[in-house]
């Protein structure tokens, strides 16, 4: 969480975005974790809301199409999922920039930034967010690989301990 907070915050500062989020998917393409950066604070969002965004919103479109998206005006884009708190149409974010966290064989998440001013994001912002998305992807995959190796090591240690216990006794009655 600390690393993602730092990455989200630094990038938000460089592209002058007050809000951002990262959604992380599990190996079955479902929501594993999500974090939202709002005015410099990292918060865990409502899981149901994030699943809705992944199913019906811009992040879902990015995930499905494996492409980044720049939305100049969220009020005019059907991919932007409007929450009741963003009604009437004049409230809520005005521009959005979402990028997939891509491995060669799958999407591991979506990185999104928003800004209240329509047309805010530039080509330089897109280039930066694309590069940051690549770095976040590497960090997420490394963490996954490390956790999987740790699980395999625990299983191997347990099996070794069991084999040593069984092998230490030649008494059939004791083993059975």
C-alpha cells in the first residue's frame, strides 16, 4: 500500500490530478484490491462500487479492450459510470485518463486519474501514465510471484517435515 500510495501521489502531482485509483485483478480476472487517492489520501473504496466500475465503467472498457483511454469530458462519454453523488451533470470529474496494467497474457489492473476540468489531460500526461502503468504492473507481478514462491516454500517445508517424521521410524506399527 505504501508503494502504491507514493506512486499514485507522485504521478497525480505531475499531471495535476486531484484523484486517482488503481484496481488490481486476480488471476481469474476479478477484483483483488483497489485503492483511491483523493486529495493526497489513500482510501480503500467500496468493493461493490469498484466491481460496478469494472463491469460497466471506463475501467471495465480499458480492461476489456486492453487499451488506454483519455476522456476529454466525462459528461459526454458513455463509458464513464456516473454515481448518484455526481448528479447533476455539472458536478463530478470532467476529464479522465485510464490505462491498463498489462502483462503479455492478461490485464492485471487499471490505473485511472480524473480532473474536474474537461480536456485537462495532455499527451505528456498520457505518456507519463503509460510509463507509470508499466512500472506498477512489474511491481504487482513481482509481489504475486514472491507470494506464490513463499506459499510453495511452506508446502515444501511441510512435506519435508512429514517425510522426515515418517522416515525416522522403522516401526510399522508406529507409522500405521
